[in-house]
C-alpha cells in the first residue's frame, strides 16, 4: 500500500465500506457504516497486506481513517 487511494480501495474492496477521500479526515463516528468490528477487521487486513504487525493500542487512539493510514505508513 503506497498511497491513501490504495488505503481507500482496501476499505472499499475488503471491508465493503462506501468511503471516499472526503471521509478520510472525518471522525470515525462519521464514516458511513463504521463500527468497532471494522477496526479489528481493518487491522487484520492491513497486517496481512503489509506483512507487518500494527499496534492495537495506537489504532484504538485513532480519531479518523487518516490516523490509521499514518499508523500503517509509519509502522
């Protein structure tokens, strides 16, 4: 995953979330269809895709999808 667009495609294709670039900076409670199960599913998909372990504690502190994306690219 190299770009935020790749990240959005993963959210759309693997999790079935109808997210757009406009949703990236919105609070997670504003993301269409988002719930806590999606966070765990997303972390699983991201770890499988990147081959790296991502810290759950940091993901739980994320306020928006962009925070989660930054966690992935800096991990």
